[in-house]
């Protein structure tokens, strides 16, 4: 019957976002009753090394919400062409259009709202699907009522949408929540973007949202102005459904920082609108020719992929724990526990596109074998690029492509540099003061040389059309001789020694590159 279209990203947009959104997702799913109903969430510009926003809060969502939700992921590289034109990191028009293009064609209605809204049918035994199914053609709005932050934050249970909707029905009377704020037509009500129901055919006919609106605010008003022209009127559903908004203004979000907020021009996009159509984007709105990743929470989850990948690469532990040490005299020891470290490496790559081409420059052959097995089992289809300069590597690994480093550098979309000992065996104890052999030194010099070249030339060697920097993962680069070398070139966070992994983007500041950090006693200076 209807497709709900929402957007956002995995960040902290406004106060207590995770709770607000979980409350909203679950409540929206609860008022759906048609098998074709769906929630389309466009995850816009979340960093590649992060999960999508709904994935990050999946444990707070009901089974029904997970079942009806489709997550469409727009990557940072797809936002990069607009990055210099806007202060916003998530764009409404682009997001909603991507979802509209990919919405279920069997659904008659598109409902635009936001991730902090609860929709309450006035008849308790009636679903929103029932309400929309009984409507005639048109364009419908409802007023937005505010819920004080203390009420939703303290009293709502994220996973109890039935109880939350019942509380709203009670609070509306007890606390006088229902105040209708009228607006200038065609915006029948204030904050109209929290409920706009339009026919899917109408949205396609007028070319979706206007994608030139990239400064924030008034996308909803522009849509109302255009649909009012197209339909000839704006109708209301106030007699059938109430809409409640989880107020969250204790902390200013990107688009409500008072008078300093930049916004789209009201005259151009509201008062002077003369046509419902946006002909300049008639063929391009919603990225029709771009393959958009889709994530589901009820199947093929990140957790399932992660554990499946590791199960093919490492065996269960046979001891309750293993030991290592931070003794200063072991600073030159580059041995490490591969089965312990590999899960932290896989954790760094899991959220990247499955088609990613990853370059691996390594010293330990068993690391290459283990990672290649995990990579394939985690569902990745992109190649592992292993430079010819890396000697002693296993042959015939599925998905591994050999080639000259210089050639692969211009194809790689992600980097892994592994600084281990080529001669370390799987059963060898770690961090015992083991010296390097000549073979180890030779192989590590190659890894270090190729790492510095990749990091220092990353911008000029990016694949054609790529607009964002490529992430670099360092394995076995904490509290040893390669710690400073890696962090001089990569802006990595400080991680616990136990993970053995650092990651980040190449440093843009040239001041540290090539310098060596000095160490005194146990502490880095």
C-alpha cells in the first residue's frame, strides 16, 4: 500500500538520536498491515568503515521493523561531487529521490516523514495502511505535535511500539500535546515535512524532489508548492491520524544552529514556484543508472558475514587465553598471534562495498592465506591485489591477483599493509625476543617501501573517478618499530595493543612524513 521514505547517516544528529530513531522505526512498522508496505531508509554518506545507521541500532528494532526495512546505502564517494557546495553531510532531496526510484512499484502511496516521528491512527483498530487504502487521489498533510524530551526519553521503551502508541493517546489528553500550528498555503501546517503523503505516480511525474536544494531547509515546502500546483489542492488527514515528533532541541543539529544556519532560498523554492516539474533533472533524478547497495536487517547480516568469514580462516582456540607482553626489550620483536589478530583485520573491512578491490602488501604468507579465505567467505567479490614485489607468497589463492605494484596502485580502493615476520610459524610463541632473519628484513623493507609510496602518493594515484581518500590498514604496527613509521603517514586513532591493527586516511599534513618519533623508556614522545 505505501512506502515510507526516510534518510540519515550513522552520526549524532541532534539529541539522543539512537533512541529517537528506534522508537520511530518500530512505531512506523507497527502501523503497517499490507504485505507490500516498506520502510526505505537511505543511509547517506556514512563513512565506509562504519555500518549504516540502522545496522548500528539493529538490536533495538523489532522483528517487524527489520522485516519491512530496506536500507539503501549512498557512499561518501557518491556525495563527494557535492561536498564543496554544501555544509551538510546528508542531503535530503538526493536521499529521498534515490529511495523513490527504488520503491516498491506495487505501492500506491509514498509517505515522507523523519526518523523521530510516531504516527497514531485515531481509531485504535485501524492501521495506516487501512487509512491510505481508503483515500482518494490527492496530496495529504497532517499537523505535527511535539513530545517533550523528558516524556519520550524517560518513558518510551524502544522495543514496545504498541505501548508507546498507547502512551501517546493518553498523554495527548493528559498533557495537552495536540496543538495544531497552521502555516501559509501550500504549507497547510508548520513542520509539514514530517507527514506528506503523495501518490507514487505523481512523484514520478513531477521528477521527485528538486536536487538543487542542497543547503538545507524547505525541501518539504518546495514539494508542497509543486504538488499543490500539480493536484490543485492540499488535503488533510487530521481526522484520521495524528503525528507526534520527539523534540530534540537540547543539542543543536547541523540544520538548526540558530541564525547562523544556511538554507535554501525561500523565494526561489517556495513563493515563486510556477511549475510542478523540474525538467532539468527529468532523466537524472534519483541516480537511475547507478547501482545502489541494499542492506537488509532480517537476512545476510554483517554479523553473519563476519563470523562465516572467520570460521573459514581460523580454528577455535584450544586454551583459555594466550599471553604477550609490552616489555620494552621486546620492542624489536615483530611476532604476533595471527588467529587473534585476523578478526580485528576483518572488522576493519566488513562495512566496505563488496566489490572493493583491496591491495594487500604483506610479509607473512599465512596472513595472506587466512585473509583471502575470510574475504571470500564474507561475501566480497572484489579482488585482492597482491604486488609481485611481495616474495614468498602462496600461489593459486582464489580471488588473489598478482601484478606490478605501480599498476595495482591505480586500481586499489583499500590498502592493507602487514608488518610481520615471513619466517614465523603458526605454532611459534609470540613476543619472546625473537630476532629477525635476513629474509625477514628483506621482506619487511619491501613492505615499508611500498607502504610509504602508497601513502605519500595516494591522492595522485586514485582510480579514475574516485573523489575520496582511500583507507589504509596497518597490521602489527602497535608498540613496535613500525609504530612511528605507520602513524607518520596515516592519521590513525590510538588503539589498544591487543588489536594489533591501526587504520586511517593518509595524512594531508606533510610535516610529519618521513620523520621518526623518538621513544624514551616505555612512552612515545
